[in-house]
C-alpha cells in the first residue's frame, strides 16, 4: 500500500535510505498506536482542537501532555508516557485528517516520517 504524503512534505528531511527507513518505522509505529488506541487518539485530537479554538500560545506538546493528564487520557508507547517520535507521527496524522490544524496550533519540526509518509489508516470521528 502506497503511503500518504506527509502534511509536512515541503519541510521533509533530506532523503537518505536511513531516513526513509526510520520514517517508515515511525509511520508504522504511529499507525499501530492509533489503531490500537483510537479513543485516546481522538481525545488527543479534541485537546488540540480546544487549543486551536482558544488560541493558546506556547509549546503545543507540553500543553497537550498537561491537558491529557488532567483529562485522564493515557498515551504510552513502550513504557514511555510520551515519546517524541510518536508525537511527530500523531501530529502529522491529525493534520492529515484536519488540515486546519497546520500552523494553528501545529507547527512541524523536521522528522524522518516526512521522508516516508503516513501509513493509510481509517479513524472514525476525525
């Protein structure tokens, strides 16, 4: 199955076979996490939409982590409460499903996932 183009395609890292493979691993990891935790993904998406509506400033990831903890949303991966790589993947899926999030509040940094793209998945409710 052909991957979807990342919403941050323009800012993707320089293409190397290593970055492509790392991007593929991250895309697969993120897709598996979303499919296994769809309710938590939708809760994180709702938090990001709330932040967008309220026009809050500051580092988005920190705001999402704090609010998720306040709401009891769990998002662990391999024993880590929150992994940076997973955040990169989650924000790209959110922006893919809802492009209005790009630049407000999601600002992308470079990630290998942009080199590979996103694994096509279905999420009901986005």
